[in-house]
C-alpha cells in the first residue's frame, strides 16, 4: 500500500486526545500543509479534539506561515508544551495560539527547547524522564513559575525538584507522542527522507523515534516524492521504517518568506560581498562593541536581536572566519541570517541535529554566547521570555535557558532603556529624548537567566548598551565604560531604576565605534 496520501487523508489519522509533536522553527521545516488540513478537519467535523501538542521550537510565525495557528481553534488543543511560540509586533493582532493561552482555553507551558528534545528522547527510550540542572533559579524552576504560562498550566505542574545522589535536580517527565509531524525535502516511495533543500533537520529523527517507539504514527510532509531505491543512503536522515505517511507539498516554503535559497541549504555558497552589512546607527554601535569581545578560534552561539548583526560586523572588518557561529537550529559556521530568517545560515560548514546542538550548549562546550535582553535587574538576572503587557512580542525562552545555563561567557546586548531617541554626531552619542521605560530594574518580570546562579558558577557576564558597558561583579552591576559625549550621572545612573556600581577605572568606549567608516578591527 502506498504511503503517499493527501494532507486531508493524513489529518484523518489523528485521533481525539492524541499527543502530537511538530518539528518546526517558525517557517523553517514547518509542515504547514498538514497542520492546515488538521485545522480544516476540525472546523468541518469538530475533530480531533483535546490534543496535546509539543513544539520544541515555534511552529509558524506572524509573517506568512501560520503553523500552530492552523490548529489553535477553541477545543482543538487542550495542552501545549512549547519551547517558543509565534511572535511579532506589538500593534499586530496576537496569534490565535496566544489568544487561546491568554483566555485560559488551554494549558500552556514554556519549556526550554533543549529540554523538550530531551523529554522526547526519554520517551523514545522508554525512560522515566529528564534530570537536569538547566533552568534552576529561573522561571523554569518550580520554585518560580515551573514553566507555566497561564493559570490552567499552574494547576498541573510539569516540572518538580527532586533529590538524586545527594544533589537537587529538576525532573521533567518523558514525552510519548501518538503522532509526529515532520518535514523534509524528498521522500522516496518507502518513506526514506532527505533534507537537501532545507536549512536544518531540527529534531526530525528524534521526534520520529519517539512516536514509533511509543506506538504512534509519523507523518512526513515533503516537496517531492522519488522512486524507491533512488536516494543515496548517506543522504537519508530519517529512514522509511519510521515513516507511515508521506504528504507531497510542492509549494512548501524553505523558511519564513523564502520559497527557496540554495545558500540556506548549503547547495551554493554566496560570495561574501553579497551579504548586507548594517547601516551606521545606534544598533551598529552596540553590535560593534559586542564584536570586540570576540577572540580568534572561538565557537560562538548567537541569538536573535542586535547580536545577530555581529557576524556582519566581522565581515565588514575582514574578520570573517576567525569565529565559528553556532545556532540552536543546527547550523555551524557560515553567516547567520537576520530578522525572521534567523535560525538559518548561508554558507554553513555543517548542519547538526538540534538535540545534539543543545547537548553542546547545555554543558557549556562552546566559548561564548551573544544574546539580547528585555530587562536586567539588580542581581544581573535577565528577562527575555515575558512581557506582561504584550505577551506575543516575545516568543518565550526558546533555547535561551539551555544556552545560558553553563555558558562560560555571555554578552547580552540591547538598548539601555525603551523609547529613547538618539543619534550619533561627530563621534559622540547624542540623546535627543530620554526613554520612559527603564530596562535596568530592581527585579525583572521573569527570570530567564539568573545572575545569582551565574556568579556562583563563575560565569563571565557582560551587558552592552549604546550608552555604557556593564559587567556582573560580586556586588551587582558595574558600569565599566561610557559612551563619548554622555554624562555618567544624568544619562546612565539616573536612567536606571536600580543603583549601579561604577568602576574606579571607568573608561570611555572606543571612539571608533561611533564613526561611520570601518574600525580596522583585529581580533
């Protein structure tokens, strides 16, 4: 019997109450046609109902790929476990999944992406769950939010603290999916899957194993179907013995708003001169200062936001290749892409499965991480995961907690406060209008990164803003550098909502940061 079925036929295989795992990262590898068919079936028949859905990284976005919003109808999902969620501008209508979460129509948890993959791995191996220290003293910890995003989730705790071998650990239960929905480029008639036109594999193999070993089914969406026996075995990343259904979707996007770019999948290497370098503005000043923290030969994780421009700074300064970038979706090397194509890289050296990449991150095997912040508090803790006023502006934590748990060095970056109007004039930072919302506060709204734990572990923590550089020291946050043209008291200390220490060796930030021409940087 042929494994090739329509999306509608595949959707009919999902039963009420099923646990459904989806392999996606925004538009990257999103099996959107299958999710769309599931939602259409529910609207027509009222089934399947009461699903539990698992998303290690967000399925879909607010920029052309609906993903989980296809199935975010009231009554369709009862529980959702996500490493991240679709996000977008404040003035946009929140995604349907956010509307369901905020209305308490379902129970929602934000579990670090790497831990979600770990939970699936434990389910595949029929083991009792994950013991980890990742997330301790953050919102992940049951002593804080326990990953719960709403009151419905708080009624059913997902994570608990346990004692094991004389130490305290976080325990997450194994996840045992009834259905895995994954995506690839090509399937042969036997269901062997290759990913030659994709920018990652994410956790396709691991998710398929979890469903198969738990008695579930695996649905694979692909761009095309090949004759059996025609795929090269070394190219097959998920074998046909793990695939039950193939859904052909010739128009599937490669990633958000991208039909197909061979440089994303490593089939073509772009000339370095074709990459856009950042325009000269305050954001570029911050990215340049972050770049100055880099050292030759380092492997550096990079996150969404201002720090995503750091590879472009090194390109402009003829330093490309001295640092190897590693991102949670799996790309190693190359040039990470920007905006909502972030998660992909052009000219990558390798694609690692996301669960393997997260093992690398969780144990601190890399040299440095460059990440953004929404808020920093007096202890040096950082919030990136929750904005109470506009929740859909943030995707949640994603891999942030996995990455920061044991990273040897972290450079956080962002604007000093929210809403300030500034420009650069004659090599000086000029503040035209001060921002009204402090981002350095007595206590963050949610602890995504624990400054107290970082100090205890001896982590090297730096915070780079347009007007100053701060370091985490034993007694709190210390200003170590200030932008040229600013007054320390008026423009820095008075604009923080919590007291800051000042280094006795306070320096002025490198004047070259504030000039439009290349800096002549040498790592």
